[in-house]
C-alpha cells in the first residue's frame, strides 16, 4: 500500500535527522545524556594531599547525585606538572577533567619548558576551594609553642631546621621561601612528590616543619600528630578558630592561600562544561560539602568560567613576581 503524505513526510524527517546525527561527533550526540559513563578526574599529586582532600568528597557526591562514577586518577610528579601534561593531552570528550591548584599558577615561573600551557590548553570550569597555608611542625622535634618562639629559634639557629614541600615550584615551596624572605631566616627545603608523602615524613620526624595547605593538614592537626603555629591569612580559618594568624605572631605581611580548581581539556564541548559547572554549584551549595569544607578550613568559592580564568591569569603574574623576588629555584 502506498504511503500517505503524512507518513512520507515523517519518514523523510526521521531520515534527515539520522543523517545529521551521524555527522556529529560522539561527544556532541551524547551531551544530552552526559554523563553516560564514568568520568575521570586527574589529580596531579599522590593520594593524601590537599587536592585529594577536596577531590574525594566532591567526586563521591557527584557519583551519588549523577548515578555514574567520578573516578580520581592520581598522577603525581614534577610538582604537579606531570599530571597536568597528561590531562592536557586527554581526549576532550567530557569524560576527563583536571583538578589542579595554585601550584599550577606557580609552575610557569619555575619550569621554563612545560609541555602544556594552563591558559591555552585548558578550559577553566571553576574554583573548588580556597584554604590558607598553615605553618605546622612535628611537636617532638620542634618545641616552639607559637610562631614568635619558632622565629626566635630560627634566628638563633640558621639552617638547623628543614621544611618539606609537595615538590619544587608548589605553593608549599614558595610559601616557605616567602616566609624566609619576610622573616630573614633560613630553613632547608626538602621537596617531595606530593603533600601526602611530605606529611607522612613530617609526622615520622624526617622533616621538621611544613608550610602546608590547611586542607591536607587538618585531620593531623586535630589528631595532635602535628602542631599548627599559624595560618597565613588575614583572619582565622573557618573550623580552626584556635589557630592564630601569622599577623598575630608578628609577621603581618605573610598571607598565602592554597586554592584548588577544575579545568577541562581544550575542545571539550561547551554544553558539557556548562553542565559540569551546574553540577559543581549544586554540590558546593549542599549542606554535606559545606560542612566538609569548613572542617578542612576552606571557604566555598564562587568563581566560574571566564571569571575563574581571569583569576588564574592574575595568580600566574603574582607568583611569577614572588619567584623572581625570592630567587626560588628547582632543588
């Protein structure tokens, strides 16, 4: 039986639609159902560091809410630049994101031959958290009870203490060099492959102190395994009202924050980036993550997309000046 006009028009429309969809990239066709499979978040440091401290509760929350696994892939090494290089080269299909940090705004000044460009090779998604740096010591090795006592010891014993960092060019390294510059003291730098390993050696007594992001030190401060002498911020940190500021300890100019952000490889479909932003906004506004962030000493930021990108650009300039002024070098 011949098709009536309405049936013919319907079939022609369906065929045209199928042809159009066949010509679109797979990622574009899947946007409406994103995520259709597990999503990988590249964390460029070993497990146990500050990036991990925020990435794990965030990915657990997203996995629960979206019904697909958000998987952390720890790729440590070279001050976080190895993981960034791998993420920059990942397929821009919406199933790989990069959770970097302030370290990656410092890296261009410390590593002149990076295999990626943070501003050129990534799409800024949003700022995830921001915590002050905290000066923490092993209480068995450093008996100073507060920052003035530590400064007194350092000035009487130059070079006797050392500090661990998450690696050359990380905020831990530059925070230490900035502290030395502003206090006219000398402490030997011991770089590690991430904050996690450095913290383990701090607690084991292999290093004396750290200039760490409060997020990774928080649980160990609460347990008493390390002692916090000061936070490098204008106000005391949320969730840690008993830790004085550096200004209260007679170093008013010492202010350093560790922030963590999310990027997508360049070329990731805009619709997926926007959907990820929307999911992040909902996650960070949940009571669950607000409580977790406070417990880690963090505020909940509100920088997204281009605004986050401009913030990163300014951070790259600022840390470039700190590197130049302090004379920090790769050890």
